[in-house]
């Protein structure tokens, strides 16, 4: 199948397929005499694997490791589990950071009058030379994202 058909069958865009090939995430494909790429069902299966891993937020480096482990029928499952749990740790940290950002923006929005006056604490905070002050729903204030809370 050609790259367009492989893209449709895998859910990965043709541009990303070319990129994955250029970085070695998928092997170089066979080409016709005219230079067109030809993909097999196995290639599409690998692309689906990559797409599902990307959907879960794995990095290209992690996906490369996972693809290698997937292809290695002698692999130890502990290696796969280690990669997954390391990724969970990163995701959980990002969740906390995103929650802190949302809380800060909610706090700033509550202090903004939202009327015709030009004064706006949201703009003032963004224009400040200081690190953003993050607020939690519990009334704690963070000097910057991810730092220990202090009471206000």
C-alpha cells in the first residue's frame, strides 16, 4: 500500500510516517521504481502501535524503546513496566502542575473586575517580572509551579 493508504489504515499522518522513518522509529520502506514508498500490513501494525503509544503521551525515545521491546519476543516484562511507570510519574507531575496553573488563573479571574476599566490583575500578573504566584483551592500560595506551598 502507498503512504496515503498506510496513513489512513494506521491513523498516522503521511507527514509523521515520513518523520518516523527519517528518525529510524520505523524501518526504511521498500520503494517502487518510481520512488514511491510501499508499506506492508506489518508496517501499518507498527504504525498503529506507535500511534497508541503517542496517544498515551510517550515520548519518541520511549516509543523507540517500547517498539524494540515489542519486537523482542525474549524481552522481560519488567522492562516494559518500568517505562510505563516512569511515564506515569511524569504524567502525575504534569497533572499537579496543570491543576496549579488552573487554580492560579481561576484566582486571577476572580480578582479581575471584568468591566470597562483598564485595570486587570491577570494582565498585571503576566506583565510582572516575578515568577507566577500559584494559588490552590486550599488557600495556599506557590512561589512558582511545583514548589512547596506557603500559607497566605
